[in-house]
């Protein structure tokens, strides 16, 4: 995700209520907020589709309930967006540890994540 031309997709997903989800050896994005999303195929939330996801998120130190907030309180929306963003950054910076198959070589991925060669 960091190396692709569409390297801002994680941020776009975050803004629209999405999170990165490790599914086997791949990363997918899914809608998590309580508010319906046309971008992610209607009102179903990954929190309801994948009940194990709440435990995974909590085990990594993130607030699942806050990530799901979809109300009208602007401060709470900002906190929710921030929590989803931090979680997405966590997932994308721990791909190898989470078992994601990385193509293009470990050296290339490492340089993208650390800014070095």
C-alpha cells in the first residue's frame, strides 16, 4: 500500500469510515462506522460482518467503540477519524508481523516505511 501510486487510499478509507483489515495474506479495506456508507456497499459494517475484528482491534490497543462512532458531534467524529487513522497506520507498518504477503521484496518495503534505502 505504501509503494503504490494510490498510496493515499488508506487515508481516504479512514476519512470515509474505513479501516485496513488483514485477511489471510492480504489487506482489504472495510467500513466500520455506525453510519451507512455507499462507498463500502451499503449499511453493513465490518464490525458486524467479522465479529472477531473487535477483539483484534482491542488487542492492538485501539478503541473499537470510538472507531465506530458515526454521529454528529464534530469533536467525537474527529477523535474517531484519528483512532481509525492510527489503527490503519499500525496495520500498514506491521504488515510482515501480521502475516501479509509483501511482493516486491522486503528491502523495498522497508525503505518505504523507514524513509531509508
